[in-house]
């Protein structure tokens, strides 16, 4: 049986961990990527079946992301499902949120999704099958002033996901948030 290969970023806790458990229970092989390797390893230890991987990555850094892509390529011939789940939050009014916080939030919450899509969607398109799942948030719609930087990053992610889904139409690859 050919098992689906699923890469989940931010798989060391929360929703990412829950998704890893769900995919493994459905028979998939899961690569759990997280900023903290030990958390990814703990998630892998929870998974049904064998062949799962734990990877360390800072999804907000181009070089670190590329290193993870290369490490996974040495283990797997392809990724069938990409779950761009890694994310961080920041609170406070806009003028009190530092530019560094804004940049880091956009690198992790938005540009990491671009990195993932650029790395894995071309192979999916070539094979004519695959799925990209981007974890969005109601904060992207709510316009809450106390979490403005987070909300802006998630609103941008929703727009990116809608546009990318349309761009992929007819390829056999789907994308959603």
C-alpha cells in the first residue's frame, strides 16, 4: 500500500500535533517539523504506525527552511500533503508592536507558507495530485486592535490561500486555509 506522505510544520504542539495524530491514524507517514526538535520527537512518539520523522526548522528563516527541505528529500521521494501550520502570535496596539515583531510574524505566519508552497507544490503539480493546507485564523477577519500584527498576517494568509487555490485549478492540486 502506498501511504500518503504528510509534512506538518508546527507539529510539536497544539493543532499541528493533533493533525499529526489524525493523519497517522488514517495510515499516512508524517514528518513533524517544529522549531524545537524535542517537541517534534515527542509528537512522533505519539503516532500510530512507523516511518514518521521529526525535523527541526525555523520556518521564518530561508536557509533553515531550505535545510529542512533538503533533509526531508533525503528521506522521502515526495510530499503528498503539505500542512503549513507553524505560527506565532504577538499582542499589543500597532504602535507598541516593534518592527522586529512585525517582521518576525510575517516571516513565520505568511512567508513560511510561501516557502512551503514554492518547495513542494511544483512536485505536486508535476504528479497531478497533492494538497496544501494553510492554517489561518478568525483573527484574520476580526480586525482586533489588540492583536493587529497577528490578524494582519492571518488576513494576508487567507488572501494568499484563496489566490493560490485559483492558480492551482485544473492541476490536480488543491490549496485551502
